[in-house]
C-alpha cells in the first residue's frame, strides 16, 4: 500500500507560496513546513507515473448542473446580526486598517 | 431510571418519549450529567450549555403535553462543531473562529429543529475537519473511549466518541475523505457518508466543496437511517443537492434479516500490503457472515485505488485553499492587531490557523499556482475520473462493495502527528468514496486482541444510500458488535 516516492519531485518555495496564501511564517515554521511539503509533494508526485492522456477531468462527482430558481428578492442576514461577529465595527460598518493613503 | 437513560438509542429515546416513560428534560439532564462526569478525561465536546439544553428540552416536553406528536420531538443530538446552530458557537476546532456565534441554522439543523430535536452539545473536530485523529483541534485531542491512550479518529472524532461514550444517542458529522467512517470504525459506532448531493452543506463550514458531505453517527444502523432521512434532500441553498426523492427506507432497514439475492464485491486491492492482519481477519470474517446471510461474494477490481490518496491530497487542499481565504480577520472571527491591511491578513492567518491547516492551505495554493496547475490539479482531476470509472465498472458486477474502513485500528495519540504522509495513508479505503461521489457506511465488525473496534465498510453506488443502510442493518442484526460498550 505504501507508495514509492517519486524521484523527480518538485520543491516549492514555501515562503513565496505562503505569501500568496497570506500566511506569515516564522523561520522555524518555514523550515519545518519545507521538509513536510517536500515529502507530501514527493508523495502526490506519484500521479505523474499514471497515463492520463485523453482522460476527461472530473471537477465534481455528482449530478451537479446549473440550479435555477425564480429571481425573487429574499431577506438576507440583518445588519446587526452580520456585524455581531465582526472583530471591530462602528456606525454599522466593519472597521479595517487604512487601505489608501 | 436516570443512569440508564443514557443507554437509549436515538429511536429508542423517541419511543420512550412518545410513550411518556420519561421526559426530554430527564433524558437531557442524564446525558449532561454523564458529560459532566466523563468530559474532563474524554474531551469529546467543545461546548455545552446545560441551561439552554434544559430549556429546549422543557419546551419540547410542553409541546408534547399540548398534543404535539412529532416522532423526534425532544430527542437530543450532538452536533459536530463545524455546523452552524443559531445562537451557539461554531469554531470548526480553530482558534480563528473562537468567539464566533452562528447567526443562522445550517439546513440540516433547520430540519432537525423542525423535527423537534434538542441540540445538546457540540463535538470536537480536527481543525476545519483536516485530520484523522482530532489532534489538530485547537481544543485538544479527544480520547478514544475504548482506550484513552488512543485517538478516536477524525475529523469527526468528537461525534464518534460522544456516541460511543453515551453522551448523546446520535450525532451529526461530516466526511470529506473519511471523517465520518474512520472515527466510527475507531470508536465502534455506525456512521454514514451519504452520496454527494444527498445532504445539504449550507451552514456547514466548507473544507473541500466537491467532496464534503454531512451525515449521521449513531449506535445502530436504524438510528443513523432515522437521522439521515430527516437531513437528506433538495435544498435551494446548496445547488449540489439532488431533486431525487429521499424515500423512506426505515421500514426496510428495520426489517433487514438476510442478504439473499445480494451480490457483494470484495476488492482485492483492499487486502494488500499495509492492511493490519487483525483488521483483515475481522473484515474477512464479516464478509463470511454476509455470505452466510445469503449474499454472493464476488471479486472486483478497483485498479486505481492506490492513487486515491495522492489524488485527494491535491484536490482537497486546493479547494481548501480557496474556501479558507475567507478567514482574513475582516468580517468575523479572530483578528490580529496590525497597522496595515496586508499585515493584518498575514498575522491573523498566522496566529489563527494551526499547523495542519497552514500546511494544506499552502499546499493547495501551490498546486493551483501558475505553472503547476496542470501538473498537479488538472492531473488529479483526471485521475479522479479513473477512480470513478473503477467504481462504475465494479458496480456492474455487484450491488455493493465491502471491505475494511481503515488499515489499522485506532493508533496512539501522537503516533502519527509528526509525519503528515503517514497520517494521510490512513485514509486509503475511504477517500475514493468521496472522490467518486458515492456513499459509504461503517458498521462495527469486531475487536482486535487489544480490545479496539474495527469497522466494516459498505460502499454503494450514487443515491443507493438506502441499499447500503439495509445491507449494513442485515449484517448488524446478525451480530452484536455494536452492543459492546467501552468501560469508562
């Protein structure tokens, strides 16, 4: 059952990808993740040995199709309820750090 | 009667309430008292509010006194801490959602509420359902009721442990790669992963949306079927739900006595290297039991099974990386202090997410990134087609597939937490069912020499959930593994 680790595994730049995912990493975390993600990529790289030429891709394994309904307005979450979980709210709005100078 | 009340199953409790043999308030009090006694050691629950649960139970009793005859009125159920119950916290086992209070009911909750159920507690889960042991939960590891040194499985380990330890007669859980079936097997309870599209995920914290499915855990197949029938069906809030009628399988499940005319496939790929000899012996004995009940056992091939885990650990993290983008500290949940916005995102996610979630979000971001998308994500989607094809072919030869749920019985706390790949390999028999969008049931099928439960996996074609429940019930009615209780 254990799979052979692929020889030609990719090595990701963990810091760069974590930046794309908006996750700050400590040096220690980055080093640990690098090793673990190398292992995982080597493991999932096993799929590269499989012939998939001409095979269709499955995105959802179901009967999924466009589900249509009447375009009628419905009540959403009341503002107070939506704001109740906000880390910081003022004047009925969510407060965030300044984005533009 | 009080201590024994915790022994009642879901339908037994419904029956006792209908006959007036007890009140919901009495049952709820007994279950909460048991939780009070066992929880410090078990840690199956992330939250309970005795006062609120008692109030809900009392309301159910008053409704019954006033003539309300809903069959599930006042029956308590535990809910995985991933599903929104209005007014209760919903943390997904993560620090990033600490302090979050659900402003609405998930569809499955709305349906159970309409049926009269009491939401007695919330159960522990691996963080965002990512894990197979509950060890990634921000609320600490749940202990296996059969051996506190061992994990209960995951991600729905809290639900499985709560049902096994009699803290609730049934629980809701979710299954993206085995998260209902694996903990059910590890804790000796029954768990159903319904067909993709059978149960609404609206209000269920999203992990991997092409794989996630909500389902029941209970101590018998009947009880699991009873919960399943309430929660299943079309929902305008989840466009993947099917309009096919759910039907009523409870009578068939209850009456299931034999497996005559049933062809059950035994995939040879499931009995390969890596399967623990004791689990293999128990699974083969269960297959033999099915044969004695009249089933014809046939060999089937699932040649791409061995690629399932690699396929899953590309697709699920990819979807998770997109789904978890919403946890940015802006609208709800934890926010880290920062001077500017980008820094706020990065610090919030750095401090709010645990190690496994970071690992998967980073992995998912990578496999979707420019230059790697085709090599990983697209390729995995094609492999997914091959895995589906395996099942399509197998189901031309048999009515359902049987096999082990897990390669081993419950492992020790800490045994696999340092090596993610070892942890992922435990999903070998379950992930393919999610990838193919079909249904799978775990029923207790015996114990190892160390006294740990094992599960029999009954896997059926899409929308044949009633069939796997009926097969599982026929097996369960001829065995008493599900009646064994952990000594805690």
